[in-house]
C-alpha cells in the first residue's frame, strides 16, 4: 500500500475511534487530543495570559463576573449530571477573571478557564447580557470545540501527530496554531465552515445554560443585535468565521422555545422554594 493511499485509511480509522457527540446538539465530532493534554496546555496558557494581563482592580465588576460565571458553571454541572455526561467535566478547574482592556471580547479555554474584557461590559449592559456572553463562551469549552479544531489542524498540517509531540517538535508553529484555534487570526480555508458551525452550536447551548442559571434567554437576541452595531463593514458570511448577524438572531429565536422551557422550569422551581419558606419576597423595580 502506498503512503498516499494509506493516509485516507488512517483518517477513516482515526475517525471511527475518535468520534464523540456534542452535548445538546448531538453532532458527531472528531477529537484526537486527550483532554488531559489539552487542559495542561490550556492551564499554562491561561496562567501566562494573566501574568501579562493582570486581573482588574475593579472589585465590583470582578465580583459580578465571578457571580455570573459560577451560576453558569452550576447550570452546566446540573445539565451534564441530568444527561449522564458528568464525566465530560473531569479535569475541569473553573476560573473566572475580569481584565481591563478596550477589546470587545471574552473567551473560555478548555477546562473552564474564562476571561471577560472590560470592553464588552457597555454592550452587555446588565448581568443578563453578561450571562449571554459567558454562557456562549463556556459552551465552546463544553462542546469541546477547542479539541475539535486543534485535531483538525493537527491532521491538516502535521499528519495527526499528538499535541505534545507537535509542541516538542514544532513549538512555535503549535503555539501559533493554538492562537488561531482560539480566534486570534483565521485564514479562509477548510476551518471556516466548522468555525461558523461552532459559533451557532455555542449560541444554542449558551441559551440553555443561561436559562438554567435563571437568566432570561430572550435577552440573547437583543445582546447580539447590540453587538452587530459594533465596528464597520463586515465580510460576507461565507468569508466570516461567525454567522451573519441576521442568521444568528434568527437562529436564536428559533431555539428560544427550547430555552424557555428550561427558564420556566427554573423559575417555577424557585417560586415553589420561596413560597415554601414562609417568607414574602418583594421585587424592587429600578
């Protein structure tokens, strides 16, 4: 068997033994990197980032980020337990940090390592808007999008070698790959359709996670509409790593009935708990 003919066979075998399913959507994905390797690199990259970008001294906003993050985390843990998927959270070491930066950005690395930039706060406007952002970013990690994209890149550029091998043999190239996978620069190539798919998948999963955390998912389309007003002209959707603004909002609205079931269930549960406590709750309108 020639080398060129062996490669497709290798990829078929690799797919059969490395195929996982994404929570919520059930989509099959190819992941060839052991999570312990991915998280080891993630935790190191996260620590390096915080050394160069120290957490904000704004104690009030920092606490809001941590509070929202922990509520989303708890909803994720509950969702995974309810669906017998808790083992997918093995090795997670959740952490939520807020940094001062004009960038309109937030991200979550594998293992639950989250950063929110101060530049996005004016657009979130409130705690629910922040839950939209953090639910979406955490969903990327839960869906194992980082592993999937790194796996695709390792197969495309390095013949499917392991992450640690790539780091040892080509450290600079692998570091650059990591940055590309997590959204810092992307080329118009085979990665783009998967990237748009990942964004839509994170939108849907994030809706459910924020709803389970007690945040009204109907805020999500409003947040993304505000986001759409940022910046100038945008490329056509087929050249973008994100769905168009119109596509994103339409998708969110189509998934809203599913998310509202979780939100209403959570709201009803909290109402029963409060009524059973014998205390009368008052709601302040601001």
